[in-house]
């Protein structure tokens, strides 16, 4: 099979490698595509802790496709099943996944891309945030994740204030139900605008969906007394400082909404499958850019540079 290998910082090569074989309790998926995650960008830059070359297909973890082989003891999954897979080497034409990390896709999703991992993350973050009707929710950072959370919070009856850097992202947030949009340009202007919009009390829930220091600082400032600050951004590029005086004074609940339990991950994907198949959530307009596997480097660069109109890149194989 063909597989992408990160040969060095900012360097992709395509290798021909043997098909992987599933072990007991595993399945092999002939992939149709894989989403490109912003968490790939730090390894793509080549930090000191990164080892090159990578394993074939490494960093790809948002794959979907069709099972072609099942390992010993697998029950409830069969060759021919179309699935979303939570696996780890999906920048390749095939990948291996544990049975419990695979979710069947219903006929209603036939022919449609389904990067299960980020959709499942959005559902799990929404659940952890405990958003209720009548609340005011600020979402700091409107990319793929922030847009989906905007829709989920709006549908739950919350008033969403979307805060983002790019005019395009703010337009997406408006289309996904945001009641208010605020440009992410000046720290104090944003705080004063949200103060005005909330009558001085700020927000019941604030979701930080960027993964950088300034948005984290800003998100805390926008959270009301005894509100919930929900950290959805992936902070992988170094330590963070927090304004503990503010966190203490306001009595904030701080929720790190990342999951590592495979069962919780899989449940989030199942929830996403139900939401998309039923029509409650339509993420298709958020898949703005598509690339063949051999152009993975372009997909990663677009994810980093975010050209106008960009939200989410997919790598597709067939």
C-alpha cells in the first residue's frame, strides 16, 4: 500500500509498504479518507522531541473507510462494513484499529466523508461543558471544532457569542447559529464588548478552542463568577501560565475537555453519527479543502496558514 511518511520538518515522502495485518480483536480498514488535525502542526514543524522518519501513515487519526479483514475474536463487525475508525496511522491507504475504536456508519451517511475523531471530540466537549437552555456561551476560536460547538450550543437553547480572528470564521459562526460575533483583535475591546452583551456578568460557559496562551487568558476573563471555563484547545507547544487570582476570585470551574479513554472517544463518535445521520448536525460545508494523499504536505500547510475560506482539510484516497 501507499503510505505517507514524515521524512523531516515540513517534508513528506510516499512509501510503498506491506499491508498491515490485524491481530486478535482488531480490524483492517481500507481507508476512503482522513481528516487533517491541527495537532499535526507541531510535529510537522519538527520540535526537538520529534523523531524522523515517522512510521508509515503516522499522525493520521481521523480516518474512515470500509473494513476488508477482521482479526480473531471480532464480533459485530464484518468485511464490507463502512466505518469511522479511531486509529493512528491513517495517512495511508489501509490502517488497523481495535474493535472497540470502530463505529459503523449507517446508510444515511453513504458516500459522505466522516472524520469520526474530531466529530466525536466535539460531542464529548459539548457534554462536558454542560450547556443548558438560557445560558450565554462564548466560544473563543471558530474553526471546525468551534463551528460545530456553536451549532450544538445554539440547538440546546444557549445564546452563543462567537469570537474569532478571521471574518470568514465569524460568518461561519453566524451561519451556524451564533447570536453575536466579535472579532478577535484587541484583548480589552473584546472583554468590554462581552461585558456589554452580558450586562456586566459575563458568560455562563466559555469554550477555549484555539490552544494558545492569549485565547486561554481571554477565555478566563470572559467567564462569569462560578461559571465554567472549558479548555477544548490542544495546548501541545509548551507550558501555560494562568491567572490564578482571577480563577480564585471568580470561583471558576475549569474543565479540561480532552478524552483519552477509548470507550469515551468511541461513544462521542457514536453520538456524532446519530446527530449527522438524523440531520441535527450537518458538518459537510466545514470540509472546505480536499487533497490526494501525495499532497498531504499542502494539506498540512493550509491547516497551518489558514487561507481565506479554510476551515478543515481532508485527505482522500478514492
